[in-house]
C-alpha cells in the first residue's frame, strides 16, 4: 500500500457498530480497488499525482464508468489530503457510506 493508503486503512478497518466493512486491494473485474465495501458497493480510491499525468485521467474515467455499470459508486480523494488529515477523510467516507446505507445517494 502507498503511504496515504496506509494512513487511512486503520480508520476504515476498525469494526464499529453501524459501520460497514471495507476490504483493501479488492479485485473487481480487471481492476484492483484501493478499498471496497461489498455491502454498499462502494469503492474508495486514493489518487496520487500520477493520476493527473498522461493518459491516466482517461483511464480513471473509463474505469469509473465500468465500475458504475456494475452498480459500484466510486469516491476519490487526493493522496495529499489523506496525508494531511486522514481522520477528516475517514469521516467523509463514513458520511457517504451512511447516506448510501439509507439510499440517499
């Protein structure tokens, strides 16, 4: 895992009542997701600067579109934001997960 993924993983893997379980480095089709909640069909991607270079933005768009056709919502966070405040990013993820649980997408 990258340093930003390492920073967020302890927060996502903590098993607490009312919080869904996430897996790390989960394969779906031809892709490996940084973090994935199967119950909610929710993927969390932590994007470093490499995602802005070359053909990567096109690849990410195509990847997200394919995942969406599988019913999977993809949320992305910049790696630098995770490194600056992993607790805040984790809270954002839990908020999105709660909304998805309630069907508020």
